[in-house]
């Protein structure tokens, strides 16, 4: 079973995991936007059973133009993923992070930058524990943490585990995730946000 995990954004990445091997790429960009043609080239020969895209939200510090550009890229990525693979899942960072034991508790008043850096380091430490050889390849030329790649790999691993636990064939030969494993309703939202999937009605 092959899963493509995607960490969105200009500094994001893609990672493919089939339960044995890991492959990863930086997010391809062209003129500041996600390069769809390059995405097709990267994933052309990959046997994809599911694509997992991390849900993206804007912050006040992003500014109007930054948030608008991010929304365009995120929308283009979702449209591409839905066309590329019959199974598409959007997952909140808190969901896959909690599954890997990365959900950190911070003291009240801890600066956002400090919380973000701690989460990045916790993700890298988790990958080192799961696959030290791959983790060594995720550091930049100056030894920095290429967190987009790390996150994409961990998202793919999370998706593969969910796929293995809750995937079953349907009448038309495709498959479905169990909704319970993929529902991601934000706090305060009304109703359940179901994952986008195909494979017949239950």
C-alpha cells in the first residue's frame, strides 16, 4: 500500500511510504505557486493508494497577500490530489502529531516561535526513532532541520498505518477509509467533517 504524505506551503514537501521504503521531495514551485506539472512528474510512477494532505490555516502574522497566496496554492494542491488518486484525506496537524506522540504541552504565555521550534524538534526526534537512516537525510546543508520533509514523512507513515487498519475493498474494486479514523472537525464546528473518499456508499 502506497501513501503520499504532503506538508503544504512553499517550504513544504512530499513523501511516499509503502511500509518499507521512504522517498521524499521538496515542494516543486514555479513563480511562487505549486508546480502541478512537476508534481505529475514526481508521482507519475508511484503506486498510490491514498494521498494525505495536511490541512492548512492562515495566521494573523501572514498578512492578507500571504494568506491569499497560501489559499491559492492549497486549493490547487487539493484539486490535483483529488484528480491524481481515488483516495484523498485531509488531516489536521494535531491528529497525526498526537498519533506519533508529538502533542506537546507548553506553559501559558510561551511565544509562538518557541512552541513551533519545539514541535519541529519533537517531530525530528520521532523520525530518528522510527527510521534513523532517513532522518539523517532530512537535515539541510548547514545542519538545519528541514521540517517540511520530516512532517511529510510522518504524515505518510500515519496515513499508511490508518490505511492498514481501516481500509477495505468495495464493490467497484476501490476502497474506503473508516470515517472514524479520518474525521477532523475543528472545535466549535457544527457537524462532522467527513473525509473526501470514493469507493461506493455504505
